[in-house]
């Protein structure tokens, strides 16, 4: 299977259920996997996904909104990508590093 993978796209936003969390910018990272169709790409960007535009889209969406839950972030980002980039299948993982004191990471993965 051919796929496009973007790993550890980093952005900051206001996220959390506690009032103090909504006062500080916190890092979120994104891992995205999108299967590539069998279409002949022929070294032409028009025949595939412009991953620079995809990353800019995710960054803009996340940085211009506030969230309580990473599950909400994941759902909104997947919905937006599928609509804007006409992607029929995507797997996305949103991570909130150091969200818990004794854990390296907390994440949510959605596959549609």
C-alpha cells in the first residue's frame, strides 16, 4: 500500500478542561497517514496531495481555535481534511506531550 505520512507536525493552541490550561499555549503534535490512490502521479503535484498546504491548513485550524479535548481536535481536523482535500481515508493521531505529569504523552487516534 502506498501512503503519504507526515510525522510530528507541531503546533500550539489553547487546550484543556481546566481554566488554567485555557490561559497558556500548549503544544500538540500530529501524525497523519493518507493512502495514495493508484493514480499515476508522473512527478506532478496536481496528481497528489500538496502536503505543505495540508500542514498549513492543520496549523491554521488548530492555532485559530480553542479546545477542551484532544478528541475534539482530532475529529475537527479529520473532518476538515476530508472536506478540503477530498481525502476518502485518513488516519490521524493528535498528541499532547506531557499532559500528565508521569506520562510522556497522551494521544487520540482517529481512522476514517
